[in-house]
C-alpha cells in the first residue's frame, strides 16, 4: 500500500473485481443472445424486467461491500473473533434480504411488467423469467456475500473459480434448454438458476474449506450493534449507487416504449454491451479505492494524486478502446443478437452515438470512486445521479421528440460530457483544497 510501485499495484488490485463484475454480467448477456434468436418479444420482456434483476444484484453487492469493509477492518485490528462474528451477521442479513426480495418481487413484478406493455405474450415471457430469478435470488445474494468474505481475507482468486463455473454452465445449458428442450424463456431462466446454484455450491465449499481463515459457526455468535451499523453504513450507499442504473433504465423504458416496438429491446441490448465497458472501470475503481484511502489516511498527498492519475489513465484507455470498437465494428456487436441486416444497420448508428461519451463516462466513474475513498460519499452519489438521472433523462426525453431513437443515444453521450465538465469545473478546486489542508468540503 505504502511503497510498492503504483501502476503494477493498481493492476493487481483491479483485475479480480473487474473479472468478477464482468463474469456476473455474462449471465444476462448469454440469456439475451439466445433469447433474441428464439423470439424478439422474449428479449423485449427480459429488457423490461432487467431493472428488477439489477436491483437484486445491487442489494447483494451493497450488503457484500458492507460485510467486506467491516470484516477487513476487524482483521486489520487483529480482532479475528469479531471478524467471524461480522461474517455470520452478514449472512444472516442476507437471508433477511432474500425474504424481502421474495415477498416484494413476487407480489409486484407482474404489475411492473404490465406498466410497460399490454401484449399478453410479453407479459407471460417476463413473468416466467423474472419469477424464477426472484425465487432463486438467494443464490446471487449468498454467493456475493461469501465472495466478499473471502476477499476480505485476501482470497481474491478463489471467487473466480465459482463465478466461472456458473458462467460456463449457463453457456452450455442455455441452447440446450431453450432450443433442444423447447423450453424457450423458461429454459433461459432455468439455465441461469441452475448455473447460479452450482456457483453458490462451489463458493460454499471454499467458505467451509481450510483456505478460508474466517470460520462460519453459530457458537458464541451474538449480534453486535457496532458490526450491524458498520455493515449498513457502507452497504446502504453502495446499494443506492448500484441501484441508480435500475431506476434509470426503468424510466428510460417508459420513454422508449412510446417510440416503436423494438426500442426497448435495442436499448436493453446496448445497455448490456456498454455494461462491459464500465465493469472494467469498476474493477479499477475497486482496486484503487483502498490504495487512495490508505494514502489519504496517511496524508500522503503526492501518492494520492499519483494513484488518481494512474487510475484515470487506465480508465480513459478502456473508454477510448471501447469507443474505437463501437465506432468501427458496431455491426459485429449487434449481430450477436440480430440476424436481420436492416435492424443491424439501424442499430449501428445507435452504438456509434452512445460511444462518443465512453471516455467521459469512465472519468466520471473513477471520480465517483475517488470521492468515496476520501470519505465524501455524498459527492460520489451526486456524480452518479448527474450522469444517469439528472442530465440523462430530461435530455433523452427532449431529444427523442426531435430525433426519435437517435436522440436517446445522443443524450447518453451528452449527459456524460456535461457531467464530466461539472465534476472538473465545480469539484476539482475543492478536492485540491481538501487534500492539501485535510479540511471538510
């Protein structure tokens, strides 16, 4: 943390979380790839219910990040028993959260789908898919909780084995259950939950193995208010930051549904593709956050600046590479889902317009992480709200009136550019002052 060369350290810290997030997102992308070929209406249904799926993931990541921070802090204080206590408490909270997801999800999901469409086939597809995902959401919730327990103990590679097990199994089962067994959307949902159950079993095996120093046992367990508050103090802001895209996609779908029958589907596919771009940056953000927090706590301004510069350089590199790909081969990206050359030609423009803002979006993402690392979570949340809600949604609605679907994707880039300008114009002088003088913003 203190003396190692910064760039190799950032890469070492960033790769495991980046791979974890990318692998998690592959579940939905693989389902989308096969479901679109089965029936475009099925893909429309999955796009509509995607925010529900993402909210479950946001809840899982939120409680997981809270557990991770609390357990790591206790281990750093040489309080091993309290770290184990925090891990068990986190798993119990995960069980409670699963109950909430099950109750609200099953009772409200159909109403949610019906708010977007009156087509019975889309409603049926959406209800079939999301009901199974909700019932088996304990796999996502507990898998991420166990992953964060291992990561808190420095076991960054073990969760990769579990995640890869799930993704490979999902990739194998999807075509078999969707097409060979003629189960369609139900097959896609079954492939996902079977894969996630398998990944959860592998993760549980690691948790109970000798590789994990944090033992999970009920003996001597008791709820510690300090641990409970520590988990939620970090977990709740993390949940909201990860949940913002769900709210954005939901409102965006309301705008898109009025344009044409394919608009929701196409945006859903674009969103899954761009997700890979930002998950790479998310890995850098998660990798640099503890390094920046350490430097900030040590009052090492020079190292803090250098970590931020290196993190920004890597993030900009990812954004630039993604922009080049989206500008040069959009037809290849969309041909993963569509076979109709007319639809592919139309979506080429959408991807190109949206890709203009990738570099700025990557900057915004890392700056939000920077604010978290220097204990300014509110500013971090503000950046997320600016780029995905406050600027984007009004722009998308206004531009869609004049430019139809092109306006939606142009709005995505403009919102990122305006947000990036706002961050640097309004916040950078205050950051320098806060870093140099250790004063509150």
